[in-house]
C-alpha cells in the first residue's frame, strides 16, 4: 500500500537570517586572516622606524618584531580556522542538521568568551601603563609595539571583536527560537497498517475440501 510523500519542512526566515549571519562572520574571519598576512612582512620596518631615537638596541627591536610576528601568525591561524568552521556550520544549519545547530551554540559560547577577553586586553593595553621597574628601555620598547601595526589594524581588531560577540549572541538566540527548533525535528513516519482482505466479486472463493473417497 502506497502513501503520499510528505511535504518538505519549511525553514523559517529567522533560520535563514542565522545562516546569513554565520556566513558574514565566516567572511569576516577569513578577511581578518588575510589582512594579517598582508601586514606581516612590514612589522620589522615599522617597528624600526618607531624606535628611532629610543634607548633600545637593534637586537631588542628585532626580538620584539619577532614577538609581534608570532602573535600575528597565531591570529591568522585562529581566524582562518574560525572562518572555515563558521562556513561549515552555516551549511549544516541551512541543511537542517541538528548537530550543526548544537555545534553552533558551542562555538558561539567560546566565541563570545574569546571576543570579550580580546576586548578587555585591548582596553587594558590602552589605559594601563606598562611598569617594568627600572628597566625603562624594555618598557619603552613595549610601548612601541602598537607602532608595529598599520594605523587601521587596531580599530579593525576592535570592530571585529565587537561584531564577533554580538554576532554569536544573535545567532545563538535565533537558533533557540521555537519556530527554528521545530524545523530541526525529524518528521514522524506514518504508521503502516495492514491492508484489509479483499471483498466482493473479485475476492477469491474458498471451497470446502473434497471428502475422502470411501474405502
């Protein structure tokens, strides 16, 4: 017995909004990683120009430049992996996979935590002076690390950190809405009942068995 095909589950608009936000955040993360690669090569030159006239040696400037390059490489790798992960989650959520929905919540939690930590670090670096005691040369060198980046790098980092926190928060809320949750539930298959026996003229006739012949 055949049954009519079930209608596909319609995805609510808020689900597509969450997918779009994930896609935008993935593009932003990959763009940030690309920007980090673009500024990587000029770190040493910018830091040397900023250290002209400072009471620091060339070896100390090179050591600080290596430290800045290392931090940029770490940021590039983390941002690149985050962008790929967000793109995969966007595709999974668009396909209605429950695992992608749960994974997005987990990533959103860590993303908001790391984003807030990054904002706090940026704030402390701006408002808290570096106190290294009597080592004024090292303190002066640390104060020049901001000049190792282009002028647009710090505002870009702060903007993306704020956007990251807000984006993860909005996506987590959208995926928790009841209408979105209903679209992730698997449809219950229909219960198949046995077909009734045929009746009427087309039904097969059953005749009593012939008696055994007398012996």
